[in-house]
C-alpha cells in the first residue's frame, strides 16, 4: 500500500505539474490573444472614421511606378489601397487562381489585353460598362477607340476594363545606321528587313552593331517576336474558324525569315527577353527590331538611359507585298474582380486613375504610355517624347492577339517551338508542323474544333 | 487514511477523475500535425490524383471537372516534351549527385586529415546551404551574363573568349548544374565529414601498423565504414536533385529553347502557362510514382545491406 501510495503521489505530482504547465501555456496563449486583440482595438480607428479599402493586383514592374498616384489618391479620398504585386507570369497565375476560386482576395486587377477573353469569357471580372451605365456615365471618347475596344469582350457585351497602359508593338530602326549604309528607311517588307539585317551585321557586327534584335526565350517572348513576322506574311495563328494556320506556306516562309534573322542578331539571342531587347536597342547594339514596345521607347528616348537618343525612328510593322501592315496591341487594362465587395470604390478609383490628368502624369513622370488621345497629342508630352504621334498612329492601326480564352496555352505552345527552332533543337518546318498539331489538339480538347 | 481512500477511489474510477483531454493527451498533441498532414499533404495529393483523371476547365468560383479516364496519362506517354524532360531530369540528377558526392567526400577527407583553418573553411562551406536557391540563382545569373558577368570578364583577362553560358544549348544545362553543385556540395560534405570524424580509430591503427598505404586504407577501411552514410546522402541528393525547379526557372526558364526543361518545369508550364491542371497533375503523379518506386527499391536493396542486423 505504501508503495502504491507513493507511486500515486508521484503520479499525482507529475499530473499536477503537467496540468499546471498546460494550463499555464493555455493561459499564456489566451493572454497573448487578448493582448493582441486589445492592442489592435487600441490603435484601430472606429469603423465610422475608416474609409473604403480595396486590393489592387498588378505586376511588380508597374507597382513602384503607380505608387505615387496611389499615395495621392489614398490621402485625398480616405481610401486604403493594398497593392499585391508579382512578376508577369506569377501575377497572372495568382490572379487566375484567386478569381477561379472566388477568394475575393483582389478587387482591382491590372490585366494584359490577351487575358481579357479568358477573364471575360469565364466571368472572372465584372462588366464595368454596366456599372458605369448605372451611374449614367459612358467611357470617355478621349480614349484611343481601338485600345478602349480591347476591354469589350465578347464584342458588344460591355466593357470589362479601361485601358491604362497604351502598349503597341512597333518596328524601330536606327536612322543613322541605315543612312550610313545607304539603305532606304524604313524597310517595307520582311525581305527588306532581312537583307538590311544581314548587311548591317556583316559590315558593323565587328564593331558591336547587329542588324536585328528579337526575343528567343520560350513562351511569350519568342511568340511575341514571331507573331508580327507571321502576320507580315499575310497569315495569322488562326483562320476565321479557329483552324490553326502554322502549316501554311506563309507560316513556313515566316519561320524561315525569323530563323535567318536570329542568325544575324547579337549572340545569345536564345536568352533575350523583353528587357534585354530594349536594352540592346537603347545601348546601340541593334539597328532594327520589330518587337519594340513603348516602355522601351521611353528608355530609348531618355538621355540618361540611352546612347541613341534622336537616332531611332518607329513605324508600322513590315509586311510582304500585298499584305496590309499592322501593329500589335499589348495594352494593360484595369478591371474589377467579379464578386468584389468593393466594386463602387474600385470603379471610382479606375475612373480617376485612367483620367487624362493621371495618364499625363504617368507618362511624364513614370514613362508609362498613355491610352488617351489628348495625352498622346499633348504639347509637353510630345516635346519630351517626339515619337508619340507615331505611337498614336500605330495604336489606331493596331490589331490584338487572337481573341480566344485559350490564348495563354496557344502562346505557350508556339512560343516554345519557335524558341526550340531558334536554339537549333529542331528545324523551322518541324517547329511549325508540331506547333500546328499541338494547337489543333488543344482546340479540339477545348471543344472549339471537332 | 483519507489519502489511501482517495488513492483507492482514483484507481477505481480513473475516467471520472482524469479529465478527457488528459486521457487523450497523446492524440491531442499529435492532432495539429495530423490536421496539417491531411490539409496540406493528403487532400492536395488526392485532389491531384483526381485531377489527373480529369479535364479541368477554369470557371468563376471553381473549376469544371470532366472525368476522362486515363487520357491524360496516355497523352503524357506520347508527348515528346514529357519524354525529353524526363531524360533531362535523369541526367541532371545523376550528374549533380555524382559530382556533389565526389567533391563532398574529397573535401571531407581533406579536412578530416587536419588541414589548417578547417574551422573557418567549414563555416564558409555552410554559406551556400543557407542561401535561398532563388538568391543563388540570381547571383549566378549575373555572374554568367555574357557582356558584364564576372566569369566572362575573368576569361577575357586571361585571353580567353567570352562564353554564352546560359544561351548556348550545349552549355546552359551544365552551367546550371554547376550552380547546383556549388550550393549542394557542402550538404554532402557536412554529412560525410561528421561521419568520418565519428569512425572508430582501431582499424586505422591496425592498418598503420600493417603498413597499409593511404589509398589502401581509404578503400578497405574508410569507404566500407562510410557506406551507410554515403547511401543516405546519395538517396537524399538524388531525390532533391530530381525535383530541381527554382534554379532553372530563374536562370533560363528551361531554355535555351527547351533544352533545360525538367519534369517539374514541364509540370509548371502545363499548369500555370497553359492552365491545363489535369494534364499537369497526371505528369506530376507519374513523376511522384517513379520517385517512390525508386526510393523504395533503393532503401530495400541498397540500404538494407548496411542496416543493423535484426534482433533474433
């Protein structure tokens, strides 16, 4: 008994110790929670004093550029804007994941125009045209009509976004280099571009000036560099019935030209992406590129960043005889996530942010191209960026990428095969044939084609 | 007497005295881990398996899932990029593991034999392990940069031409392997170094008395004694190397072309560039099965030889 009593006492003491420990831990946790709560309540403003709050998702490239405007808007309107940012591919994946799962994590979304068919087609984003109708307002006619129309998908169904970055792909060339070699500017056809590129690289490559700049990284970069060539040969990724067109003669000629151009581009074209191509142009390494975007132009014309200020001109993308030249859009639009609990303050913000005053500020202070005619024609802006009239003309003549909700997958497919061909892994013909088959398989799987 | 009565009462009806949470304390303590395992491992795995047999269409507020049987698996087996990426993954895992083990073992032997300043050297070797892979990849990306990277600068200084480290399809994969070797060799080194330091001294003394050469001692004493640890290091490194993603993603995104597409990168492209979650899940599931089969065979066949004998 004595032993039992002793055992029991020991056990009881151990139990008490453990209990005390657990209770102490629980009390500590509770105290921490209460402390945190009381701390929060001590510092938080009463609800009636707090303004609206919403979350804006954008790329990490854009976030620092728009922050000054966000700061001003927050101060002036007692609004809190939380910015969620990530690099291009990551923010796209995050936005899609959040929108499809209905997490309500984002209210305002900055969208690349190729995303619109997927986002609008899947009802991921609100019809802000309807929201504007309820307020009795319409989209300002000052927006470049072709850029505004990118937000209307399916066409005629209403605006899903308002454009805030007027991105248009343009053909850019070095006027001094072409003049020096006796080449007529600008080259009209892709045959001209290739001939010029070969001549420039041959004569000036040794001194560090190459005939052409293009992007060779698999996916979006290689695809975006190739699409203007493909279109310049009179075809496109799809015909009007969504039948892929990469096995056509025109596509084969286009890839042949693209591979010939890659050979006279600066070494390492396989790993050139958007920043590198822009830098190659602004640093005087390349004399032509069909894949220059306004953000790069703004650098090319910036004396602090560029070695070729005043030596670069821009125009429409080249096209073979009989093919109408056109540029390609790559605009960014602001939309509102479907199901957002902050649609009204979000719309207020979008209307303010895309107004001419803010667009001009973004252009002059942050080198972000405008989407409004008045800003692109503004005397101060044109004085600083003489290419703006050309950019406006390109925007009026711009064509978007194929408007299918499957464009991300299509681009990933042909962007990889073009990159493989540039890297010498496969021939151009194989690249087009296999890309065509994979894209067709995709469209069949998705029920677009039989 | 009162105390004895209390003890007797406790023994008679313990359930009435010991509270429920204490009776189930063991379960309560492991419950958070079980919940985390179910939520973050089991459910996602089961969902991925379900996706692998489905066609997924993203819709607002969820996704539309259509059962398509083994179509995704059949497609994966016929897909050239899946086969190519599996080959690249295998090559990556074998090459980097072999180099890392050899270098790690060499360094461990060197330092274990009383090199001066080994404390400092060991501390320096830990730095690559604690650096985030993305930071390491960015650092090497800039070092490999063809125009202003330090590596080409040094090559030029000694009269050698610049190399397109990340743009040449014949070089890029190996250049990225070198980064993995730089970061993971210290892991192999640390484990093997600790193992060497803990080896018994008697066999070495006996070998020395017999006049055995250093190579002979290494081959007949050190290596056999190290094999159990070596086996574990090889397994850990092989599995980790086969899952490589971050370094390749940051430095070339699988390029030039698709010359550095590993299986994980292919899964990423299918899932987050093409948004084909069903197909990505099927490739991922197949990859997981291969790794599990490999790991099981390795542990049963290779590691079993070095495990402690079972008690009779």
